[in-house]
C-alpha cells in the first residue's frame, strides 16, 4: 500500500486507544490491523486532536521576530489604528515576512487552517494582501490560509478603499471584511450596503469586526441579520467579537440570539478578558455556531498572544468559567469543529474519509490538553508530518 | 571573599547591563568589578527579576501528579466546597505530598515566597496544616512559605472550627483566614468578630476570601474596614478577590477605595476572567496596595493553573486591558513588590542589602517576560541556585 502510514497507540479525542490508517492524505480507517508494508508510527498513547483552527488571525500585523515594540499607544480604538498605520512604515513591518513567521509558529503548534483578516487601506493598498498570499503559497503544503480583505482604517471614510477591497477580492481574497459599521464609518447603512454589495458581486462570505458594545452593537447586529435574511445569505456571515452579546440586558441578548440563529450568522469570540463577551455555552445551546481565534498577536495593538490555539481555548474557557470536563470539551469543539463550520471546511475531523490533519499531544484528556498546553508531539497535515516536539519542520524567513 | 558569587551581564528589571555581587545570601553590590577569587556566573544579557511571589495559593488542594480528575461539579460555591471535602477522602489528596509537588514546581518557575491558605475544618482537623508545614520544612532553603489558617467550610456554621483555627495559629500558622462573612457563615458580624478576635489574641494579620459581589460584598468590606480602624490593625488585613470592587456603581467603589486606603487594607486579585474584578490601575493610583497569586491550581474546583507567576501576571494584565509597557511594569510590580509588602517581607528586591532572591529570564523587557513566559534560566534563593532551565534542583515526592 503506497502513500500510507499507520499511527498506532493513539486516543482520538481522548477516547479508547486505537490505530489510525492514513492514505493519500486522508484518514482511511480507525482500529484496523496494519496492512502489509505500511510504515508504522507509534503514538505512545498520545491524545489525538483534529488539526487546530485559528478562525481569526491578523497574519500581516505580528511583530514576532522583530525587536521589542515599546507600546505607548493611547486608549481609543482609533489611537491604535492610526498608530499602526504610521508604525508599519516607520518600522518596516513586512507583511510577507511577518505572515511567514506566524505561519511557521502556528504549524509548530498544530494549526491546520487559519482565517486571516488582512489590512486593505489607501496607504498600503494591496501590499499586505500580496504579502500574505506569497507566504501562504510558500507554506501551502503545511497549512491552509483563508484571506479576509479587511478595511482596518475604515471603508467609506477613506475614499478609494472600496475599490481596493474589490480588487483584493478579484485577486483571490476569499472573504469580505467589515469593521464597526457605526463606530468606524459613522454610517451603518452605507457600510453594510457596501460590504454586502461586494459579497453579492463576488459571491463570497462576510466576516465583520463588531467591537461596538451594548445597544449600538445590537443595532448594527440587527441590521446585519436583516440583510442576511433579505439577501438569502444564511450561513455565509460571521460577526467577530460581538461584544454587544455580553451586555447586561438578557432580553435583548435573547432576541439577538434568535435572530442570529434564524439568519445562520456565526459568532467569533476570543474570550477577551477585558470586554463584555458572548456567552459561548448559551449561544451553542441555542444552536448558533461559535468559533474562535487568536486575533492580533505581538503587534502594535498589544504584546500578548501565542499562535497556540490550545492556549486560546484555555482563555475562552477561563472567560466563560468553564471548569467541568464537558465544558472544556465544548471549548475545544468551538476551536475545531466550530471553526471548520464557519470556514466551510469539508471532510474535517477524525473520521474515516476526513483529511489527515491532526495533532498528537501527551495529555490524558481533552481538558488536560487545554489547561496544560503541552508541546505538540507530532503535527500531521494532509497526511504529511509538518512538526515535531513543538517545532515546525519548515523554516521561517 | 567567601560565600560570594558575581553574576555578570544581567539586566535588573530590564535596565542597563550590569553585574550583581551576591555574598552571604544577600545582594552586596551592583556594577562593581569582580573581587579576587569570586566565582563568576555569566548571565548572557538575561533580564533579572526579583524572586516572584505567589501571595494567594492553596498548596494543600492541588492534584498535580495525580490521575486526571474528571470535574462534574455543580455551579454553586457550596457545591465546590462540599465536593472537595468528600473527594479529599475518596481520592487521598495528601496535603504533604501535594504541597511538596506544587512547591517544587513553583521553585522551578522562580517563586521565592508563597502565602498559602490551608484548609482547617472539622473533617480533616489540622492534618492539612501539618502536611503543608512538613513540606515547607523540607524545602525551606529553596522557598519561603507563609501559612494562613483557612476555614474553607465555614467558621461558625461548623462548631469546633474556631477552636481548630486557634490551635492552627498556636502551631505556627502566620495568618488568620476568613471566608465570605455573609455568604458562607450567614453571620457577618459573628464571623468578623471571631476572626478579628483570633487575630488580636495571637497578634497575627488577617486574609479574608471575599467572593461576595456587589452590594453584599461592599457591606462586608465596609464592616472589615470599620474593625481595622477600631482595632488599629492598619496594614495587617488583606481582602482576597474582592469582586465587589468590580461592581458597576463607581461611586460606591470610590467610597470603598477611600476606606481601604485609610485602613491600609490590601487587595488580592487573581484577575479572574469570569468575575467582576478590582481595577488594579485605579487602586494602585489611589494608593491601595494590590497583590496577586495563582489561587487554586489543578484541583477539584477547576483544572486550570500553572505555578508560574509570570503567567498569572499575564492574566492580570489581560483582565485589566494592560497593553502599554508601563502598564505591564505595574502588573509585575504587583506580583513582586506588592506581594512583598502584603506579606511584610523585609529587604526584598534587587538593591544592595536585599536578600539574594532573583530570577534570570531570556527576555528583552519586563513586558516580554510576562507575555512570553520563557522557562526560567536560573533561579537564585538566598544566594543559592535552586533551579535551572525551568526545573527545580530539588525533587518532589
């Protein structure tokens, strides 16, 4: 049997010890005997998790590998946006190089897929899109990258941005990004009409950064839901952050939740510790698909972050007061199957027929993997080993 | 020169590269030339931090090194307390063995001092106090442990507990613990009178777990402040958690803050991501001493936690939305000098004359050390190397 490997003594999702036969980049069978001539990799009882997914990254922004950036930035959102635009030029934050560095770290931590928002604005034009595309091409056998064209500096308030977004989507960006329709563009109707227009024209999904809190965020969220229903875009729209779902008015949150469910709008949460956040367990129980990601990492916005999605899962768990094992199983579900659903990945998981994207870690249970975050023992992508003992085999620039 | 070592190429608190002369367990000089015959340890440009301090631990509870504990515990505080009391017996959570394991991990992570609350109740009596005392004696040259006699299962609602607390303090527990005067004992006046009575009789400080949120917590906090002022116990009382300081009523918080300052009451926060929390920057600016600790770790309450105080400092930073370098410097100040002040440590720090308790880490800045949490390169306690490359030299049982 060619192009095949048998992984023995592994425990998929923490279950019983079994073996996993991988062939031609896919999981072919679980628990069968070793076919003749197939090389065997001993898992040593390791926990096997499906490839981790980062459904909200900013690959073009990270400063990993650069000198320490002393953060003296002001407190408002606009302070951070303007500071970043200036610092990109001053410090030479190269989108290709920085994306590549983060990708290599992510591969080492067992991430098989990333959705990255990538800045599009009238200062840098499409340079960041081009840089991230170059990096994703370079590492295409080790990790999959989906690109969101993201109007970080505003869409309507910076004329020319809409045309650049259009061009980014023509170039191959897979998702239309948006940002605080009221708070940033000061024109919620205009902003939403513009990005839904782009989505319709290009036949692509939408992912909007919605930082707007409380009643303002609820207003923008409801306007989004209305457009999804009117345009028949169910299942194609994600609202990232959605801090408004953390507001105290539980009746309003309930009404929004019902709207999200009806419109098939997905919610991305990082489990931010310092903002109101969506309640993962309640959204999941209501039937809303929840996903998560690391967001910006070691950038001009803030110094935190590792590419490790197990650490992110822990932070989501801490924020949601998940203590029970079944609660931590849900947190991992969000970081794997939830993210896969939002990104529209097919044949994702550990069942026969799925792509052979998986991670082995030394942990007794899923919960232990999340709270201990051990170095990834082995990372397999498309049937190929791409990292060992916490380090990617690929090199970063 | 005997009993001396020169540490060269180190950067105390991230400042200029210098050398540090250690003699007889204390820092003798910074920046001087190497005296004849003194062994030299090359720091390689590492950041030097004062010994990290965990000002709120539960050494007797951790399940590190035991089989994974599947958590199926109910949501209320009392569920967790009652579950723990039962599981201690069923699983044999040995206070000596478990304390020793956590101490060895803490030494490896650069912790020089721990304040540990230790359960006292009518089921286990003083067994946990005795177990932790045995462990601290065993590791006394590597780490300092202060013991709080802690009535985890309630003080007045379980007759006999007060007498056990009295005995624990006679045996050498350094601090009188308390727990939710209203929420747990259902008798705030009785509870506070009892623990202040113990403190007065034994001449010892107080550290109360105050989980009570909102107006109820504010009530218990004000009753505590009143007693501190009446009894002249300024500087001797800590209120741990103090979730009520995270309540929305900023006027009430301001009034409490003024009371805390006047009474010299310290506040301990873990930066809990799922509860309202005290605002570290505002309390510090007002002049209130803030401290922090890891709290329970891998126990029947929840699976989270590492003994790493740099990770705790990161979590405090994330919860307080600290992004700027000066904000992260404050977070580390809390985890070092703040904790030292609350525990009444003398000669703490990196100045000449201080105890030679310090940590070397490979990081460019304090902020980088906090967000990256690199393995501790070298840990020195009382002038002696106690850990290297993230591992304590001592063995755990």
